[in-house]
C-alpha cells in the first residue's frame, strides 16, 4: 500500500485544482519525493491537506482558528472560494485497507457555511468510518505518518502519558484503543442507566408491596365475585336472548307491515291515478257539450230554414194569389159584362194592401209563433180572394172552368218554387244531422253515466284502501315505537353488561339457559351486598398491581441485563488492555533498541533509551472525542470533564546523552541535539512499524551538512518499506529525492506546482523529457 496521488482544490493557498502524483518506484523502492519552494509559497499546506483529509479536527494542528480558515480566502486578483476539497488516492493492492478495492480514494470537502462531508470511493460516509478504516491500515490523523513543523520536537516536550500514546500508535493498537474507549463510554452510560433503573426499582418496591396487600385482599373475594359474575352472565344472557327474540319478532312484523303498506300504497297510487285520469277525462263532458252545442246550432239553422220556408211559401202564395187576381181581372175584362170591374178592382187593391202588410210581417217575423199568425192572415187573404173569384164567376161558368184548369205560373213563382225545394232539402239535411247528433248525445250520456259510476266506485275503493293503509301505518308506527323501546332496553343492557362484566354483550353465549329471573335477580342482589361487605372489588387495583408487577419484573430484568452488560464491557476493556499491554510491551522493547541504535548513528556515539515510569493521572471522559468521531467540526479538543478519581498509569520518559557530555535531562539539550534526538525516535518508530507513507515537513531544518547526510542515508534506507514525501529546504535531502515538486506563489497569492523527475536532469542541470 502507498499513496498514489493527492488532489487539492480551494485548500488554503491552493485555489486552483492541483494534483501531486507519487506513483513511482526506484530500484524496487517506493522512492523519496521532495517538495521545495521559497518560504511562504504554501509547501506546508500540502502536509496540512493530507492531515485534514484523514480527519483532523483540530484547527490548531492545521495552523488555523476557524474551520473556514482552510478555505481560500481570496487575494487582490481572485475572489474567495466557497469550499475546499482534498482527496488522497491509495494503492490498495495488498488489501491493507480492509475493503475490496484496488484503489481507495478518501475525500473530504468543507463549505464556508461550516458543513462538511466525507467520501470513500465516492460514497458518502461518516468521520468515524474514515478513522476506523485508516486505523486498521495503521495510519490516521493522530499517527506519525504526517509530521508537521514542530511535531518532531513536540514528542520531547510531551508528557510521559502523551509519549506513551506515540508508542501505542507505533504498536498498531489504534483500533484496540478505539474499541476500548468506546467500551469505556458504553460502560459509563450503562452504569448511569443501571443507577437510574435501580433508583426506579427502589421507588416501585413500597408501592408494589401496598398493591400486593390490596391484591391479596381482593383474592379473598374472588370466589364471591366469580359467583356474582356467573349469575350476572346467566341473567344477562337470558335477557339478551329474550331481547333478541322480541326484536326479531318485531322486525318480522315490521317487515310484513311494510310489505302490506307497500302493496296497498301501490293500489292506492293506482286508484289515485285512475281517478286523476277520470277527473282529467272532462274531455268527454266537453264532447257532450260540443255535441249539444252543435245540436242547438243545427236547430237554430233548422228554425231559420223553417222560417225561410214559411216566408218563401208565403211569398209564393202571395205571388200565386197575385197571379190569380190578375187572371181574374183579365177574365172579367174579357167577357163578363155583368161584373162590376170597379168593385173587383177595389177588392183586389185591398187584397194587395193586405198582402203588402203580410209581406212586412213576414220580413219582421223572428219566431215560429209569428209565422203561424202570418199563415192565418195569409189564409184569410186567400179566402177573400176566393170569395171575390166566386162573385166574378157567377156569370162565366165556362170561362171559369177554363181559367181554373190552367195552372197559375210566372218566372217569380218558378223561382220561389226552386227556392222552396232547396230549403226543404236543407231542412231535411239539418233534420238528419240533428237526429245523428241526438244519437251521439244519447250515447255520450250513457257513456258518461257509466264513467261516473266507475269513478264513484273507484273513489269508494280508494277510501277503503286509504283507511286500510292508515290502519297499517298506525300499526307500523306502533311496531317502530316498540322497536325503539327494545333498542333502549338493548342499549341499557349493553351498558349494564359493560359496566358489570367488562365485556361486550355480543360475547355472551348465543343460547340462553332457562332461568327463574326473579330468583336470579335476588341472588345477584345478595351477592352484591356481600361483595360490598368484604370491601368490594376494585379492578383498577388489580390492573395497577399487574402493570406495576410487570414493570418491576421488566426493570429487574433490565437491571440484570445491564449488570451482565457491565461485566461483558469490563471483559472487553480488560481484553483490549491486555492486547494493548502485550503489543505495547513488545513494541516498547523494539523501539527502545532502535532508538538507541539510531541515536548512536546520528550522534556517532552516546547513549539514549526509553524508560517506563508510573504517573498519576485523572481519567477523562471521552464523550467529546466520540462526538468528534461522529463528524462534528470544532477548533480544539478541550474542556473535557475530569473524573476526580486518580489512578496510576504507565508513562514513557526519554533519557539521552550525546557523546562526551553528562546530561541528566532533556531540558539540557541544545536545539540541534533536541532535533537529532527527536529524529532518532522518529526513525525508531518508522523502522519498527513502517507506515505506508510518511509526510515530513522540514523536520531536518535544524541539521548541519554532516547530519543532513546522515539523515539522507537513513531516509534512503527506510524508503524500502515507507514512501517518504519530504517538504524541505535542505539540498542534501533534495539530492536523495527521486522526484521534486516545486511550489511557487505569484502576485495573485495562489500556490502553483512544478514537478521534475531527477532522471530527467542531465549535465549542467538541463532537463530532458522522459522517454
């Protein structure tokens, strides 16, 4: 496993996306990469980016105060950015990181709003997931795979307990430490929960004893109560059965009455419709009225035609008499000298005047009676004319005979005769029409009489049906009232069953036993009195006792489970401590040997060793640390609560004595000696448990040229197992590097990268492209 590539975007001075590729090897070794550049160009930001991507939460270790300090803040030529992003790409072909990927990408992104996210191979994860995964691979934000400026010397200034942490990280027990710390946290929480549970149990116990006494008292009355409930059940079952039977009977009667009502209602509706149709059948009366009207009109026409007939006959008679009178005068003038012509003429004039008056009467006649009077007058006139004719005929018998034999005729008489024929025909036609209308009227009267008879019969039948329907409605309403009463009884019975037996009435037996109701009610009353005498039964007491007992049992079981969990957690903590102690002891011995070895190599002599010492410390709670692992951002891990109980722990002390000196404490070492001593310890840790990669930020800055050469040889030797990325100004370190990255910063305040492989460097420093 090794670091293949680091990508940075928006992180501190690296505003633009920058990538550093470390995937190369030289002579089977992973090689050394040197990152160089002038002061302030942003070289150390690369180490900060790697540490930050691995989950570093302390802004102090990242040389900032707030989380937004690591986001590019802008410059005179470029605006500030809203987020920062860093990604570490690892070659995982040896599966040192325990996931099934050949390449593992761990990315972290932060926004100016404070939101942060972590990703593993593009999948979003928690900070705890990243820490656990890197801990299993032997690297992480607290390990010495990233050494920032001052961290090498910090181990000398650290407390014995802090130095022990360094050795534990080198021993690869980080995942044991995490599991132990989580177990301790769970143990503390479990103890707190156990205290709460036991406190609740102590509160419940007195109340439970009181409830138990009450429940025991209740149990003494259970037999009486059971007998009471049995008798109540029998009574209620009997009443419920009778009630259902009565209700079913009433419902059957109601349905029967309803069917009859519907049938009679249909009959009533039918009769009502028939009567309505008969009432609307006034059209028959209208027809009869119309026929009678037509008959009256025909009679009026008949009267008019009869009047016209009489008038025409009168006028025809007058015309005939006139013609007769003229003939008489003509006959008298022709041969009869004995007749007084003047007398005859006067009589004829008188007759003519009477005829004129007759004609006026005829014209003015309006009634039949007037016509009869006119006829009588016409007969009188005719009689006068006959008398005159006899007087004239007294001297001319033969002439009269001839005259009488000749018919009296004239155009006017013929015209009147035709008119008379027409009038008689019209009269005949009208009389026939009147006869037809009289027959139809007679038929209509007969039909109307039959309809009226049927109408009255229908009305009588309708009244009978209505009376019957009214009676059924009364019966139906009475049944409904009885059903309502039964429903009220049913509701009362339901309430009583629910109150007395605490069950639904439907849960009673379907078949009721034959019981003596009065006797059973007396028994129930007696038992109720007995129950009251012994204190009665309070179901709430029993229920409360059961609930409290269940809660007590549950809490007791929880208490037992918590105690078992405490034992199990203590076993886990003990097991982790044993593993940590075993690994620590083994690692301590080996690192101590390596520390002595490298100290002597660097100082060309002298002596140095590590020693275990016992120190008193206060255990601190790790809740804040666990909160950090859940992914919360904070500036510093501080203000943790302390446990007042002090315990002795094993710490690490460092003894170093350069050759030719007598030094009894680290405080007496010079700055250069402190740097060399810290490097010796660093090399001892790396040689014991080589990390996949190590980023060293100017750790050799205080070394002189000779010590720089020793540093270079040791780094070259260790690069066979560890990939070194060194941020440096030291020429000797650059000379040992296989790849150089230059970091520069222009006027825009943005860091930029330039990479050169030393295989490309030829004579005179000329750079050639790699073939």
